[in-house]
C-alpha cells in the first residue's frame, strides 16, 4: 500500500527497486519525465543526491538508502494506521457473502472482487455462483448479503439497488465482413455459420425463441454450451454468434471481438439486477462492495448508450 499523501515516495521507491526511470515509469503508468522531475525536485529540496547516475542505471546513494529504509518503515506504520481506522469503522475482520449468476464469472464482477481483496486483504470473500432463483432465496434467508440476478421478478422481500438492461447482438471477429455494419438483421446472416449457445446457458432460450419466431434456420451452425468456447471460435472466424452484451464485454474491452446489436421484432433485452433483502441492514463491509458494483454497473450503462 503506497502512502497516499506523498506522490514522491511512490516514485522514489519504484526507481529504487528497478534502478531505472523508464522501468519505474512503466510500473506507475506515467511518463519518464514526471518521475525524473519528482526525483530532481526532492534532491534540490533535501540538498543531497539520492541516486548515483551510472551507465547501467541508477543506484541509491547513502542518503538514498537511508530514505528508502525510512519510507519502508513509514509504509508499515501507515498500514497499521489504516487498519486502526478500519477497526473504528468495524472493517477490521469479517466476511462478505455474495451471490452471482454464472454469466458473470468474468468481467466487471471480477474487477470489483479484485479491488475489494486488494483494499481489504484481511476480509473473507465468500462467493456463490447459482441460479437467480437460488440467489434470491439465499438473500431473503440471510444466507447472502447481496447478489446479482437475471430478470428479477417483483418480490416485496427484495430491493433492487441497480440494474442494467442488456441488449442482444451478433458477436463477430473485427476482420469479418459484417463488422463494418452499424446494424445487423437476421437476413444479413443467411450465408454465415452460426455459433449458437445451447443449454444450460440462459441466452440459449432467447436465441432459439428468436430464430423460431422468425422461422430462421441457419444452414451451417455450431452449438456450444460454454461462452468462452463460443467467443474463441468467433475470434478464429469460424462463425458469428448471437449473445448478450455482458457475455461479450470482457473481450470487447480488449477489441478482440465486436458487438453489433440486432434489430428484429420480438427481441427482448435481458436484465441483471443487484439485490439485497429489503428489510435488512447491510454491513459496512458489504456496503463497500455493493458501492463498487453499482459504480461499475453505471459505467456499463454509459457504454451501452454509445451503441448504435
């Protein structure tokens, strides 16, 4: 954990560990000049050289070694201070019980879990992957603190804190001939191989119902019950797949695939919702995790608004 009130300490320790301004800048995701400026300003203010400039890199001077040792000690003391602050807020120990549908085993949920684990390493995170019905039951029965479910039904014992309406669309390789189209209709895909989701994937019912409604039967198809395999096949340009935006999101961010919303009558959006028990107070710890999830869900809503 870095000392939040000192940017210089973070820069200095990165240079001391790597022996290089460039490597330190890469670790910190900033420019080399920004790191160099902080070091020069500190040396001018302290009146001593902190590094020896050698052909093979930077080496700590005696003054630099003393400062490095003090910063390590200060960091440890700062961590103890943070723990004491968390104890005051009731965050020193505890468990977070959370439930998610299996469609969320990648992407923004994992990002939030990672942030929580890094910020509160002493907290136990218990994750249950299950059906929406089972997650709802466990929230109501106080077995889970909160959960994200699919297509929530009206229930007076559940409170929805945030939700996302998720469009369905064709997912294809960026190099596919249809990738340049703003909108794709079923008729545009007649000559394509369709990689279709099968049970137990939730999206399977939506895809098969849509195709049946429009009397659309692909000439060539591959059926698969695993989203990661489907996206892998799409990346290899073995076909195109109709799936939800959330299924595609992890690879959309890295631009390995593209998502084109489908425009057909009878196409209904999926909804995922973050839920808690309506009459139960969530713990301070759980509320922090809930806030992270809500923040990410709001970011996804903004992304969806930018779709054609």
